C-alpha cells in the first residue's frame, strides 16, 4: 500500500502552507455572500437557497485544496451566485407563481385533530417523524391541536385548541400509541392509528375507519395540554 500517495498524493509539503492561505479566504467569502443575502439562520432557508449554499460550498471547497482551481475563479462563482440570488428575489417579489415554484407554499398537515394523509405522503413525512416533532412541543395527543402547517422553510407551525376546546384524539406518546390494535377490548371512544379520526366502538367490534379505512385503533385521550 502506497502510504505516501494516500496522505500526500503528488503534492509537495509546501502546498500545506498554500491551504492555510486559501482556506480562510474561501471561508470568509462564503460568510460574506451569505451575509449579503440577509439570511440569519439555516431555518430561514428555502429550497433554492439551500441549493445556493451547496453551490457555494462546492466552489469554496475546491478552491481550498485543489491547486488547479484559482481563488479568483471561485470568487467569481460567488459573485455570479449572489447576482442570481438577487435576480430570483426580485422575480419572487413580482410574481406569486414564481414564489410558489421556487419556495413552495404552506401546506396543512393536520386539521381539527385529524391528519391530512395526502399531504403527509406527498411531502415524504412519515408518521414517526411527524409525531416526534409534535412530542418535542409537549403534545400528548392530536385532539389538543387545531392546525399544523408545514411552512416553506420546513418548520411546523402549530395552533392549539384552548383547554375548553380540546377534543379526544390519537395518543402520540410511544407507550400509548404502540397499544394500537384491530381488536377492541372494551367499549369506548377510539382514535384511528393512521389518521386520528375518532369513533365510538363496541367491545370485540371489528371496524374500519370511516375516513381512511384503516382497521387499527388506539383508545382516545382527552387530556388538556400542559407545557
């Protein structure tokens, strides 16, 4: 095994000094471009802005450790990317259709304690991931929630029922949710394990959800939300 090739390839030791010079310049260049876009955090980024960051990272990374990539070439990429970003921002400001195409639009994932399954599936958001996001907001069951909207930044905006408005809903704590079954042990109000729809079921009754035709159920909870 050629260890010299693995660690040094055909570069001389002096190239390490060049890397020490290239890296800070490219790093500061990326920071400057991102500051010029006006963004303050990753959670504010839309899809096309993430593409911009990936492009900047690729150009900066190449110029950091490839001796055949000039620093000015990479900086010219930065300038072009920034100009394209500014142009797209202007287009978005003038056209609602362009804004929807480039940034997406808010999507309802849950209404009145019931999941919008078509939207969850369309956005590749699995139930486990979705419930994990809700548990992080101290939510115990879906009946505590009036609306959940998936924003174009990927964040979830959650609107709660007041304590007086809370309705029975699907438990999302793992210990309770994993009790789901197609066999009804006792009469009561149950929540569909797939969409959150609630139905009153009788003992030993075999029932399908009237909303999504699922046949697994969990005993519904109606506890108030405590933060």
